[in-house]
């Protein structure tokens, strides 16, 4: 496809896109893949309305979709990723280099065949659940969602030495009732030993001691049983960074925004996400709102104004 043809196609589809479409495209550019149910719950009044619009975006050549093989029978929901034109549209809007068709095809293959696909979808489920809460609760907002594959390093003051981010699955920012909480997310599938999770918490402590922001670490755990064992093990481990846990098998109809978080060391009842402590508070208006248009990386002058961590892209 020639650059001229790409430009013509971008102009042809741009006027057909709503703000909600832009958010879908931006999410898929940054987070690679989502199911129809995740997108539907996050942004649409019903799954049927979502499926109709996703089909239209696919017919416009903006999205690709597939269903993974299900060994036990039945079928998975459609999994959506950006088609080449979707890649081009988002990159053009963000002022980024336009990808080649071969690059888009290779990215789609990597996403569809990645052995960590279920883990990535689990992380994305957490954030699309937050977006679904936002949709049905005026005054709440998923302000920011940084994925693991675009976070390379944080640096405190711009003249300080850079250091590696502990292997966070995502960094998020949630606003509700006039308060904002930023957090590091660890999505647990139940396959790692508890000592691995404890080591991660220790690494976060070291990370924040190097002038990184002391935002709470959320452990999104596989089960309530695993959660109870982890808190027992943590009782003998010194850490200063806030650590909060929630177990997916005790959620019921709650979302991650609700009062499901067990703050380690606190005898208080379960807390809402926005009620978790923020040792390093943030300016509620400092970061660009997640709208699909805005690149994840903050510009240098924005970092200087914020005196907040540098976010480097790994591309």
C-alpha cells in the first residue's frame, strides 16, 4: 500500500468515527487485543449494540477479529485487534510514524499466538471493568491506563538516574468523587509461588526508595484462599509501599472500583479503589485523559511541569 493510498483511506474513515470508536482504536493500539464482551461492557449499553458497531468497524477495515480454538468445545467470543488501516489511523492521529502493512500483520500474528494471551486479556479485563463502572457511574473516570509493553522505565527528577520498573502488568489512574488514585497492577493467575509475589513487593519498595512515586501496588489475585495465604506471609515482610489485594472469585457483581480491596496491615473494612492511600499524591489534572487520541508517552515539557516519572516507550 502506497503512502498516498494510506492517506486516502485515513481521510475516508476518519469522518465516520465517534469518540467511542476512537477510544476503542486507541485501546487496541496500546493494549493489543480485547474480546467483544470486554469492549461491550466497557463502552456500550448492550453486547448486541457493541457487536453491531464492532462488525461495522471490521467492515471498514479498521479491525481484525478471530476466535481462538477451544479444546473443550464451544467457542470463545470474538477477539478484536487493529487491522493495518486501524494502525495507520491511530498512528496518523497521534503524529507517529505510519506502520507498514507487514509490520501490522506481524504484530497481529504475535498477539494472536502469544502464549501469554490469557494473561493479557486478564489485565485488560481489569481495566475494561473499570471503564464499565465509569460508563454507569457519573463522576468516575479511568484517567490513565499504561500497559506493560509500553513501560520501559520510570525516572524521578529528570536529572536522576533511571531505574527499571518492577515487572508491573499495568499502571493505572482512577478518579472518583473528586479524588484520584494511581496504582501499579499485578495480575495473578495462581501459577506463581507466593514467594514470587512477595519478592515483587520488595522490589517495589526498592523502586520507590529510588524516588519513584509510592503509589499502591494492587495484587489482583486468583482466589480468596490464595489471598488469605499471601496476607499471612506478608505479615513477616517489611514494606513501606501500600499493598492491597482482591480475589476474583469473591467479586460477585462488584467491579475493581468497589469496596473489594484488602489493604495489608489495616483492620479497617474493605476499601474502594479510590480510598486506597496515596503517599505520593498527584494532581488530578496533570495527566492527559485516556480518550484514544493521546499517546501514552508524556512530552518532555509535560514531565518537567509535573515533576513526575518519565514514561519511556518500548517500541
